[in-house]
C-alpha cells in the first residue's frame, strides 16, 4: 500500500502519519524529517538549510533524488506513507514514473483540510522533544515537565505565513492533479487527534483497513 499525505503546514500530517505508520506497519517517509536529520548530522548543504529556514521549497531535483534513494530501501518494498512529498506537480510526475517503472502505483492520497488561523496556531506552538522526536503542542498536547524541547526555526509566525503562501501557490495544485486520477480523499483535520485519525481510517482502502488489529 502506497499512501500520500498532502496538507498545509501544521495540518497534522506528521502526527497522523506517525500513527498510521505504527498501526499498519508502513514506514513513514517524511521529507521534512529527512532534511532536518541531515542538517543535524551536518550533511545538508548550507543553501538547502537556508531555503528551509526561510520557508521556501527545496529544489525538485534534490527532493526527487532523496525520495528515489529512500524508496529503494528494503523496508519500503511493500509500501510506504509519504509525508511532505510530492509538493509540486514536477515531483508528483517523477514519483509516478519511478513507481510505474517497478510496476507500482499510489493507492490513495489523503488531504487534510484545516482553516488557516488554526494552522498558524498549531505551527507556532509546536515543540519537538530533542531526544525522542515526539511532537507536542504547548496548548493542545503539552509536553511533560522538564522535556528538552526544540522550536523549529520555520515555526515563527512570519515564516509560517510564508510557508502557507508557498503551499497555496505550489502544492495545492496537487489536489486537482490527484482528484482527476480518482485517488484524492479529503479529510476534515479539525478536532482531536483521535477524531481526525478515525476519519482517516474511514478513507483508507479496504485492503489496508483489514490489517487494523493485526498490527496494533
Ligand atoms: P515539513 O517538515 O514537511 O513541514 P510542513 O509540510 O510545513 O508540515 P509541518 O511539519 O509544519 O506540519 P504537519 O502537517 O506535519 O503538522 P504536525 O503533525 O507537526 O517541511 C519543512 C520544510 O522542508 C519545507 O518548508 C521545505 O523547505 C522542505 N521540504 C520538505 N519536503 C519538501 C518537498 N517535497 N519539496 C520541497 N521542499 C520540501 O502538527 C502541527 C502541530 O499541531 C503539532 O504541535 C501537533 O501536536 C498539533 N496537532 C496536530 N494535530 C492536532 C489536532 N488534531 N488537534 C490539536 N493539535 C494538533
């Protein structure tokens, strides 16, 4: 099963993708996490780190190469959940070609809908535990006392607003792209994490839904 998550910054893609990944045993391929891990390791080129910090999109060629290498790894051979890729129609075309070359295809595209003011609130109060990578929210899902937390440089309000405008300009075009292929499922992303997860489960193809219970 190959799933794509699309949604604006702060929509809850990472939160929900992690949960589905754990429940169904599918690897979560988060391009944002991959780029941040490379930065921590010191292997991310400085110009790419600067693009991320400003809230812009990393060039397509770099991202396509990153994903092409990642999906070749054995854990992704039977399926995966893409969180943050593709983000442009160029990336979507390249992904489709990569999969088709191996006789594979995308099974479902989940799009999380959340109003803009809530997105901003979700992003600017997000904090990540430096040791575990767990995502918290200072208001909706507060971290335990004494946690060592990180505030992403691109989660400051001006950068979040810029990321939203980039999403509207470059990524939202993927919704009609996948809708015409009959793959798009829109999910209301407002509500508790459990409520949103329940809605997502109802949109998953039967094949995957049947696995629930085996992996949790
Ligand atoms: P990336 O890391 O992918 O960022 P994003 O898409 O902007 O998404 P976010 O991580 O901000 O939000 P999310 O939807 O995952 O929300 P989350 O679950 O954390 O990309 C970062 C950068 O990398 C990009 O700007 C770009 O520069 C580069 N990049 C990455 N991929 C690229 C690509 N393919 N092409 C080009 N460039 C690329 O939730 C947010 C907060 O809300 C959390 O605090 C969470 O606890 C809380 N929350 C979640 N759900 C709920 C709920 N139901 N109720 C209350 N709170 C909730």
